[in-house]
C-alpha cells in the first residue's frame, strides 16, 4: 500500500533559504524551491512529499486545519496566534526577540511607569500577556507595519516589536527597554497527522533534531 503524501507548509521570506538548506541536509527534495519562485505548490512523487508556500502568518492555520501535516514558522507567530498545533522541534535559525522599546529620551524609565501608556504593536496578544504578567494595565494599539513610526507621530508612547540587530530601532531613535522573549524557527505538526502519519513524521523530526546545530537568520 502506497503511503500518503506528506505535506509541509513553508514560510516565504527570510526563513525560506535556511529551510531549504536544512532540507538539503536531511535529504528532502528541494528541486525548484527558491526564494524567487512563483509556484505555490511543489510535489515530489518519488518521495511522496508536497510543499505549499505560505505567508508565515498563514502557516499555523494551514497546519491546524489539516491542509498541511507539518509547517515551518517562527515562534513569534505561534505564540501570537495560539493555534491548536503540536510544536515538535526548535530549528535554531531565524533568531529574533520580542522587545518593549521606548523613545531614546525615556531609556531610563522603569517598566512599572508604563502603566496606562499606549503600546503600538503587530503582536497584541504577546504585548497584552506580557504587560498583564507584570501587573500593568496599558492600551494596546494594533498596527500592521511601521511600528517605529507610532511614537514619532504621537500614536503611542512605547512599542512592542520583534527585532534582531536592533538597527531599525536605532534608526528611529528608539531603545530597547526590556526583552519579552526569544523567537526562533519551529517545526509544527497537525495533531491528527501526527497520529495517522506517525511513521513518516516521527523519523523526520528525529533527523531534524540530530542535524540542527544552530545558526540564525536575521529579521529586519
């Protein structure tokens, strides 16, 4: 009896290149998979493997809904969305960190003094959970991009964002006040697929865990 295709949702963007490198190491097919390819689905009949190309923010949904058995996505997306999926492995690349950042003139402000402040972020769940854990009530303002612009334009007092080098913060006269958590790329799995395709999925997980030694891909 021929085994079913194993479908893996891949994140387009900065995570794709290191993902391709990892797949090369574990002998998964990657012919034709390139950052500039416009194909959305790649099928490999001989290996019974299929990839679907997704926005990173869509990967957990495809996995949760069973359209993909596995997914490659950042921990930041997993935490923010809280989808009902298994997190199977830390792939160690794509390192970034969630931070609270403030205008440079407030670099010495105490975290407790941010109570009732306005916080601009693309990650309202992460931001709200963090400030709640600190016993601080704040106003969360959700934006979809250019978070650093919010304090400059007076929309917010501080921001919560995900950064790597911190260069964008510095360019916008912002400084990191506190780190909330680290984020790296993870392998996630559909709960049903893990049972029904265990013999395909578990050896793949173990091989990835053996090979992954570290490394990073920077966020903007």
